[in-house]
C-alpha cells in the first residue's frame, strides 16, 4: 500500500518451562520494549527482555513448567516508538516430558557399577517396534542365544537368569557406547563391543538384539535434555521404573533407522538421584 514498513514478530515458541518471541526493528520502526504484553490462556503474564542489535527477545517463565502435552493459546501485542501496534495470536502444545518428583528419588548404592545390562539375542526376532523388545526380555519369544563369555566392556562374564529364554546379565562400570561389532558408529568412536554378542547361533549371530540398561542419574533441579543415539529404536523410562503403570516414558524412537540422535527432556523438581531404564533393540 506504499506505507512505511513497521517492526515485525518472529520466533514464537512455547516449549516446556518458558515462552519466548522476537520483535524485530524495521528501518525507522524501533520496538519499545516497555510497551509489550503477552497473554497466555487468557492471563496477562510478566515478560523480561533482552536486546541484541535490531532484535528484542521477550521471555516468560512460569512458576512451574507447562504440563506435558498441554495445549495453550497466546496473544502478543508490542508497539514501536511511533506507537504502531504489532500483534500476533496462536496456539502451542507443550512436548511430552518426564516430571521427576521427590517420590521418584532413590538412595544409590555407590559401591556398585554404573550400569546393569540385560542382553537377549536371537536372529529370528527382528520386529522393529517397542513391543517386541519387552516380550523378548520377558522370555516370551524364545531361546536367548547371547554368549555369556563375550564379556566386552563388562566387569565379568555374563550371568544367565535361570532359563534359556531369559536375558543374560552384565555389569558395566565405564560408559554405554556399544556396537555389535565394536565399530565406529554414533557420536563417539571407537565403540565397545556389546556384551553377549555375537551370539552362539550358527555363524555368530548379530541380529535380533535387545539390551535393557538400568542406571541412576544425580540431577540438579530444573530441565535436562538427554540424547540417545541408536540404531534401531529405544525407549527410556524414568522415575518408578519397576512399575509398568507408573514409570514415565522420557524418550523413545519406534522403528528401524541408521544410527541417529533422539533428544528428550526431563524436568526435575528437586535435586537428587533418579532411576532410568533404557530398552534398545536392533
């Protein structure tokens, strides 16, 4: 219409523990940060702002994180120094995350190795979903061909759980950076050999692997972003990991893939040690 350009908004984002947006100067249209407002779910909230060059970033931090998976509305109103109004409305959905409370804390036995690992392997079990691994670990699909003598980075040979269908147990006191052929996959190389692999089947078996890895993390209060690099899928639960109904799914990838990253968030109410269990499958 031939009118003068005015400032504009960008980068509206409502993740877990904040909502932010950018107001961008445009020529002579300069944002007045004292004349900005944000309404979340019908309530005007308090903003803080920072200036970098021609961009003012506004942020709202709620007293508690937005509930996992919750849906919200927002309305933004800002003005420039000439009192032009720039506004935007929209919705956002908070990602799913695990919320760990005092009830989830444990007192760790620091005399034990860092990771307790259960391994099951059989080339016949290759479904790429998050159901097959659970059934396989429970011994419901058939015989476990993992080799207890294939120690890898574990502190000792594996211990069978009492049935040929059940996993073999290993303890690892270093890190979980494992590959079925001690190769150079993922982010950190070289990789350690997966304990129990190759299996005892014909020609040395390296398909149909499931690993259950249990550990305990000493976390500060606040939001933590964790990353699993896997080929193929995984599911990490946190909190009351021994209760199928109360364990919280923290992060997962279902299906087959070449080794790739999946990031997920965990929010901790108070500092402490919390249980985590990751089931990975190949």
